[in-house]
C-alpha cells in the first residue's frame, strides 16, 4: 500500500471575487473526486481570489500505481480550463 500526497500551487479561475474563486474550487474538487477518488483540500491562500494551494491525497496498491495516479492528476489539472499550475510537489507518505 502506498499513500501519496501531491501539493499544487496554482492560479485558478478568472473570477473577480472570493465567491467566484470558491465556485471554481468547488467545481474542480467535485470533478477530481469523481474522476480519481481522492481526498483534496485548499490548504493556503484562502483569502486571495486568484491563487490557491491544494493538497491532494490518494492511496494505491503499489508505488508504480501511485506515480501513475500523480501523473494522471497533473495531466488533468494542466488541461483544466482557467487553471495554471505554478508549482507542484509529491511525497510518498507510506
């Protein structure tokens, strides 16, 4: 069993308020949970309306499967409309 943690620093949405950002983030979270069966949370920049830091946690049977999940998540996020990845970090927790 492998537990992976992916930290994503990103610019999100074209909104002009925190309410617009929240709508964008909630939509993104719903799509990611449905597509990848992961746990996700906004861990920083809650008070900024265009920036976010996301923590995504997932469990796989092997390290190879965990790396594949990480790769698929990054591809999905890179192609997600109005989302720009500034930085990402991956950690194998277990």
